[in-house]
């Protein structure tokens, strides 16, 4: 392996799963540091400064949620959460605590790898200034000029529709929770009003998707939030 390859920290207490992930990640050229407890993980983040954390939510010594909350007081390390319990509330809570993405076990190694790479790309891009133009398939969004195109046709959006879309663009490829969207677009006092989101997402899909019932761009993460596709499938 070349030096300079990213070091990934894996906090996972299941030895078999740990070994499997270790092998998968190393085969992609990542260095991997694997620990089995939240406490060891917190120490490793401080001492080894890994580029990214893959965190199992069910740990023997503390809840994964607590690991995230503690980390977010002093670290901006990108976090991908692994949840065996496909309970949407766990995932949503983890994302609201500051995790960046999630996967529900069992998942395909290829998906994990692509999520890791996307997250590392995004972090690398961050200091380089704000994103101006986002494009996927036929959809093009000009953030500062507040213009949206499908193919060459300019689409007229209401201010709220545009703000909602731009929030998804800023996290393109990543899930954004209902709460995060409501807070950003409507404000902190509206975080319970998820029906707003349903209405406005339906409008956006109607304007931007060729088949709103089977969206290519504005994807639903059931019970959790929405994800703007960053690459066409
Ligand atoms: Ca576990």
C-alpha cells in the first residue's frame, strides 16, 4: 500500500464482521484500525486521527449514539453508521447527532466502499469554497444564481422549493434527515412539521422528475429523510 492512503477507523464489536470489513477495506487500499468498544474508538480518534469512522451502533460498553455525541464536541471526522437494527429511529437519531451517512446490515461491500469514497471526496472538497453548479443526469442547479434546469429547459421554483433543493444539493449523495431539512428550510420551530416536506418534495419531483412516482434524482430514504442522487444509475 502507498503511504498517504487514508486511515479508516472501524468500531465494531462483532469479530467476524470486523474481520470481513477489514479485508474488504484493505483490498481497496485503505489502512484500517479496528477496535471493539466505544471507549477504545474515542481514544483512537484522538490519537490516530483517522480520515473516517465506520461505527457500529450496538457496542458493548456504550451506545453508538453516545460515541457520536461525544465525538461531535471536538471532532468533525466523517462518520458512517452501521446499524443491525434497521430501526429508523436509531438511524435518524445518529444522523441528527452528526453522523454523515448510514448503512443497514446486511449491506453490500461495494456500497460501503462507494459511500466511503464519496464521503472522503466531499471532505476533500470542503475547504475549496462553495459549490456553484451541481449537475446529475439532465438536472442542473446553479446555487448562487438560483436557477434550475432540466435538460436545457429552465424550471421555475418557488423560494421554498429552491431552498429545499439546494439543501439536498449541498449534501448530494448523502442522506439528509427530515429534521435537518425542516430546520434549514423552515426553521427550528418547524422540525415536527414533516407534512411540509412531503408536500414540497412532491412538488419538486413533479417539476424535476420525468416520472415523479419513480424518481431518479430525489430519492426517499424511508422513515429517515431524502438523498439527492449524485450519479445517475
Ligand atoms: Ca454490534
